[in-house]
């Protein structure tokens, strides 16, 4: 019995199966034929990614990719500033990284302005 499958991204008709994953040779999209559970969807939404799409976790080290003005400070955070041991936090204003930066002290950053190192 052959299972007919098409790529959900580009509708290519001849994807191939590798283990429990389907792979489209046309667009390189990978998917599972098993439906995602509610827990899988929540985990996917909670992942915080850096500017390049890498998944961040607490304890990671990052570097700043853009000069950032700091409210209440006379200087800016320069591109390339390294931040060690970040903590991921939930925030409604988009500042989802809590950290301590040498010379500036404790502050919150947005993940879109950092890259994982």
C-alpha cells in the first residue's frame, strides 16, 4: 500500500520518507505525517530565537548586533558587546532577555538585537 503525499509548502507530488519524516526534494521542507499535539504547539510558540533564528536558552552567551541606545545612560551599547549567562523572561513589551552587562549593569534586551555565540 503506497501512501500518496504532497508537500504542504510547495505542493510537490513526489516527496520521500526518511524514518518518520517526509522530505520534499524540491523545496527541502520537512514534515511529519503525525499531527502535532497541543503540547508540541505550545513548545514551538515558547521558543525564543535570536536575530538569525537560533533558539536561545537560559545560560547562553550572546553578542549585540546593533548599537543600542540605553535609556538613562549617556553612552550606547556597541555592536559586538558580549553578554554572558542570559536569562529568558516573559515580557509584554518584547524585552525577553534579562542580563547583566559589564559597565552598564542589569538590563533587559530584545532577542531580535542579539546573536548566539
